[in-house]
C-alpha cells in the first residue's frame, strides 16, 4: 500500500510539473498570426499593405522577442488596440519602452483600452506616451497615404472613459460607441476606412456605422480554450464568448480580434498562446 501511495504521489507531482511547464510555455510563446483581408474598396496604392496589431500587453515584458517578431514581419504600420498597462499593477516603464522601440522601427498608432482609462496613473501614462513618436488616436480620424492613394484610420477611446470602476463590465456601451463613430464620420473623406477600437463585442455597432475593417482586442482569446467547447470567458461577453480571436464579418464590415499578449485577473492561458496579428490588405 505504501508503494502504491508513493507511486500515486509521484504521478500527481509529475502532472503538476508538466502543467506548470505547459502553462509557462502557453503564456510566453508568442505566435505571429497572419491574415489576408480582401476588399474591392482598397485603393491600388494599398494593395499588399501590411498592418501589424499589438493588443493587451498588460505590462508583460517579453525581453526583446516582440521587437524581433515585428522586425521579421516587416509591417507598414503598427496599430495598438489598448491595455498596454494593467490598472491593478500599472507599469508605465515597460509599456512606454516597448512603444518607444517599436515606433522607431515602424509608424505606430494607438488607442486606449479600459485599463488605461480606469488607471489612476492615466495622466502619467499619457504624458509619457506623448513624448514618443506614436500617434494617439482616441476619438480621432486621420488619413494614411501610400503610393498616391489614401485610406482612413480612426480610433475610439474605450467606453470606460465615461464609466466607473464598478460599472464598466456591465454597462451597455453601444450608445457611447455609436455617438463616437458618428462624430468621427463628420470628417471622413476616404472611401476605405479602418477603425481601432478595443471592444470586439460591439461588432453590430461597427457594422451599422459602415466601417470597413476594425481592429479589436479585450477578449484575451477567451483565456481558456476547451476541446469541443471553445473559448471559456471574456470581459463584457461572459461565458462562451462569441468574439475572441480571428476575423469576423457582418455585411460589409470585418473585424480582426487579437488574442493579445498579457493577462489580467486570470493569470494564465490554456490552449491560447499570446499573439501578434499581421493583416495584409489585398485589392479584389
């Protein structure tokens, strides 16, 4: 009996060690996920244009790995879709040093997520970010030019900008998003338009607004992905969330959702490694 107990004990310890190693690998092995996005509205000058998305860093330090992957992917621009920091344990230095290095390499554009908006260090973060060569796009519209053609790039500040810590998970953010995008479109002069917005659960709003391509994050890939079930949970979507990773389309609007890079309340990922997203625009 003693021998059997020792064997069981040893087996349990081995399983725990294997799980820890697997969890560490899952949380640190960054994937580069590549998509082609086709649309007849894409101008000829943007055919083959490469957009790299970074989302939900949450203070995580990859010690140069992200820099290497970005350099290898050779994007035309980088878009950051929020949550560079974690509001519960804000590390401004890690976020700003990464953005500084990347923005020197590639033109970089940034919108906030809920963690920036709810952080008590928001003003300090924005002060440091504005020292960098990064374009801050909260509730802004600009045009990108390439080979004589133009497309629109707009960003929306996360809805947490008008919410409190205790209500942001449960609020219906549609009204805020509808009004924000409507205001942006007053200045739009481009035929093809890209939106940076942290929240993927608002795809119906993006569709109704007529945006062509949206970049979002926030869902952390559903955090845990189970066989036959899929993604387990995501903020503002609850259990078995609908929009967690990949490209979703409704009518003429497509949305790219990044699994993100870091974690927040739930400290681990299962079957859900962190990722960078690279989208190549293709004219049909």
